[in-house]
C-alpha cells in the first residue's frame, strides 16, 4: 500500500469535534500559553539582570525556564491554530519537527533537573567547597552537555520514528505528534527502532532518577542535623520547589509512558497528555518563586520599573 502519510501529512484529533468546544479549548490553551511565556520570561529576565541572582542555582533555573517556554511552544501554538481553524491537519515535516523538538526538550529538562539536584547537594552538604565544586566552567559544561544530549535524543527519536512505514489511516488521537500514536500507524516491525531508543532512554532516565534520589537523601540527612531552625528553613526553601518540580515532571511523564496507546483515547488520556506537556512548564515559575524572597524582590523591582544594579559575576552573561 502506498505510504499516503508522507504525501498528505497527518490528522490530529483534538479534544472535541464540537465547534464551540474547540474555540473554548483554543482560548484555554492560549491563556495557559501566555501565562507560561510571561512567567518564564520574567524568570529569565530577573536572573539575568539582578546581581543577587547570579549563583549557579539561578543560572540553571534560567535555562530551565528557557526549556519550559520552548517546550510548550512546540505543541500548543499549533493546537490553538488548528482549533480556531477547525482543521487538525499537520504536515509530515511539521510532525517530524514536533517529534524532534518535543523529545529533545523533554530530555533536556530531565538533564537540567538532575544537574540542579546535584547543585543543591553540593550547596547544602559541602558549603565550604561549593564554589570549587560548582565553578563557572563546570556550570557551563553541565548546561552544554544537557542541551547536546537533548539534541542527540531528538535526532534518535525523529530518525527511528520517521523510518517507519506508515500504512494505516493517518489519524493521530492526540493534539500533537505523539510518538506512541505514530508507532500505532506502522504496519510492520520497523517500529522496533523506536522501542530500542525508548528502552535506552528509560535506562538513562532511571540512572538520573537514582542520582536525584540519592542527592536528596543526603540533603535531608544534612538539613535535619542543622542546629538552627532558620538554617533548616532556608535550606528547605531552596530544595522543596525543585523536588516538587522533579516529582511532578517524572510522575506525569511516567504515567504517559506506561499508559497504553488506545484507538479511542478517553478523557483521562487527554488530561494526562495536558499534564505532562503543558502543566509542568506552566507551574514551574510559580513553584520556584513562591518561597524565594530574592526572586520576589527582583520581581517587584521589575514590576515598578526600578533599575537593577549590575556587577560582573562569573555567570552574569551566560
């Protein structure tokens, strides 16, 4: 049978065929998208301009925010446009780009979250050696490695996914080009390449998870031994937001991966897809700013138009 999807692209089946609901969904996703962009751009701005936010923790947070606004931009704008035009069409090339950037940025996020857990481990467990352990060169190399590893992941997924011979109906029961839904369109065993890549990435992700868990076990033991209640509170205020973000990102991603792809997705399936594609990147700015007085102060300066005082620090221009 001729591979019709390479000629015509794919049809994304969103959340509803009812026109009024399509417009409502477009509006809700637009609000989340604007909120996401605003929150992450604010974090990027204040961590770049405020001299108090030039430590490695905020350097990594800035890159996490950049990842978050990039990740949501891969899927949501296309869905909003399709919903408003009542047309779920996506071209073969656009779908390939979605697969590449979505898988790459998801892995980037996992890598950055792992690096951030190590940063908190070094800051709390080895405070006297922290500046040596997390020196500027190591911070830059860690971020570079995270971005490069994501690019390699995206290439592997895009290559193996679009090596598949698509011979079934070119209908994707999702609001973006989801890899499990694309695998379902295969009519031979050429999807095994995707399975191999997935198994390999799951093993690497498991190693990252073990690293995060061990870091936090050591962190909690160290914090609980602190004699000062104020010191414990300060340590927890920098660790708990990251721990919550890691838990939310991994739990929603795990549920999405373990959930079998069905011919007719339920409402639960669609809600899960929103939770692991949209919600983590939208909530991260709130979570990281909620108990952080330095970030609250910088945000107030930005809000009232007060000028930031700058000084050259080792991560000021990264």
